[in-house]
C-alpha cells in the first residue's frame, strides 16, 4: 500500500509536469499568433500612413487619420498582451522547473521506499509465519462448534472481530449484556455478542 501510494504520487507529479508543458506550448502558439498579428498591424499602419500622405482631400485625410489612431491603439493593446504572454512564459518555465524537481524527488522517495520494504520483507514474512503459529496455538481454546463463526468474523473484520467487555457492556456496540450472559462470560464461556456479533472477552485481572 505504501509503495502504491508513492507510485500514485509520482504519477500525479508527472501529470503536473505534462500539464505545465502543455500550457507552455499553448501559450507559445498564442504568442506566435499575436506576433503575426502585430506585424500585420504594423504593415497596415505603414500603408495607411502612405495613403495619408497621398490624400487628395481633407475628408480622405480625416478618414485615414482616424483609422491610423484606431489601429495605433489596437497595436498598443496587442503589444501589452504580448508583454503579458512573455511574462507568463517566464513564469511557466519556473513552474516547469519546480514541477520537474518535485517529480524527481517523488521518484527518489519511491525508489528508497521500495528498497527499504524489499530489505525488510524477509523479516516481515518470517514474523507473519511466527504470528500465524501463535494464533493457531491460541485458537485451540475456542470450542469447535463456534470456530466456523469465529473464522468468518476474523476474516471479515480482523482485530475488530473481538470486543472487550467493560462492566457489563460490550465495547463493540455499547449494548449492555443480559446478567446471565455476563455471568457465563465471567465463568470462561466463549461467547459472541448477540448485538454486534463480536467475540467478547474480559480484561485479564491486574497482577502485581
């Protein structure tokens, strides 16, 4: 589970890098298009200035002057947009660099965790075998007639299949036990809670 979580984290960081690169690619494309538009605007302004100089009447002169002013404003706005895009491109480069560093760190962490778990695995497997042997030995006290139910509960719920009784209350469901059930439990009878189905036990008496 730990390795899988690390792998998912690596995948998320890799996706971040790709997303940043894709945004950078789209921004560069938009910048190229804006630069082309700017060149087109500049060319149009040159043409208008030529027509202005060749105007044959005041009316033509006024029309060309108004058009030049409007196109000059549009050119200024476009230049500001291009400057903004250039700033975003620089910011994007930094974000990509940070994302790539984060990805490399995540890969290193995953590699280290995998190595640590691989090194610990033989000992952990040996401990599992040891504990399973102890469980089988301890299960010998459970009557045969209730072992199937016991095994089903353990398989489904693990350690939650057991419930300590405090006073006369099952701590698994916090339901009070009938007096007779509590008496039988104190006498050592192996019993399941009729409310939640857990195998009940009493806390061992304190010893000096």
